[in-house]
């Protein structure tokens, strides 16, 4: 399998792993997002205020949950930050 395809599948798997923790398996609640950040990005774990701001930033359509397209947007932003540090 091509490397990029592999990475995209990992992204979807990661989303599914956390999104499936409570009721709606197609979106991340704030609690699920907190778990994802704590476990996948230990260095980025912030306080509740930072989490709130982060969640609001990800929730593009403001429906109170983060869908897969919204999560992909986040991953793309993160990737850009990593390859071109500010
Ligand atoms: Ca949303």
C-alpha cells in the first residue's frame, strides 16, 4: 500500500477509535477529543480553557461535535504547522 494511503487510514482509524467511545460514532464529543489529545499528543495536553478553545476551533459548523471532515481539517493544519514552523 502507498505510504500516503496508509497514513490516511491511520487517521481514520484514530478518529474511529475515539469517536466510538460514547453515543455517536461518527463524531467526536469534547470528552472524546480530550482523550484523543491526551493519548495521541501528550505534549499538547493543555488545561480546560485551552481544550474549549481548541474544540470550538475544530467544530467548524458549530453543532457541538467534531465530524471526520472537521477532524481532517485539523490534521491538515497540524501537518502544515509541522512542516513550516512559525
Ligand atoms: Ca461539527
